[in-house]
C-alpha cells in the first residue's frame, strides 16, 4: 500500500459503516484509471477504496506525527 498523505472525512453519505466523519484517513496513491474527482482512502475495512474527493480535506501534519501515523497503518 503506497500511502501518500492523510485526509479528514467531511462527508460519509451512504457509507457510515466505512467512513467516520471528522476522522483522519490515509490517502493512497491513485491507480492509473482512477477518476480525477475521486480519492483512494484506506477506510474502516483497512482496504483502500475510491471516494469522492470533495468528501475529504487534505491535512498537513508535522513530520513526527505523520511518521507515527504511517507506522500505525495496517497493511
């Protein structure tokens, strides 16, 4: 899994079992055929899935915190 950053969920309409509002999720590098208006998120299933990009806000974290979060992601 190629994590490239983190994003906060701002909308989970129809996916409340997969996404929690205001939770920080890992963002995975897009695949070749992924639509531009979608983002690949590691959701509550610990798998990456496509969701509308406007449901999320990218977050910038300090290097130490980002490193610790990367270490904690289940792959």
